[in-house]
């Protein structure tokens, strides 16, 4: 029942945060925030040892964190735009 221990989720979150520093691109940062949030919820007693529920909370928290990061640090002015259709259509 290692997945039900709060500090395992927090350590995994920090590990993913370190991986984000090594491989930047806002890919692992959302997962890191989701893992730390899941660990915090376990620590507060809001979640039990139910693995499917923990994974669902982790996935939802990661998706929410990614959406917020995308909103805050999204496409910058002057960034290359990708075209979906031909200009002559």
C-alpha cells in the first residue's frame, strides 16, 4: 500500500519537477503538481487507500494544472503560427 502514503506522492511530484527542469517544456510540471496535490489530499485525510480513486484524482489534478499552466504560460506574442489550411483555399 505504498501508493496510499502521502510522502510517496510528494517525493514523486518533486522528482517530476526536477525532471521538468532537466527537460523543459511544461510536460512534467503538470504531473508534478498533480502528484503533490494528491499527496496533500492524502495527508489531509480527504482520500483513502483506494488506488483507482487516487489515480483519478491524480489525473484530474494534473489535467487542471496543465490547463492553468497553458493559460498562464501559453502561446507568446511573436511565436510561430501553424496554419491549418492553404492560403489559396
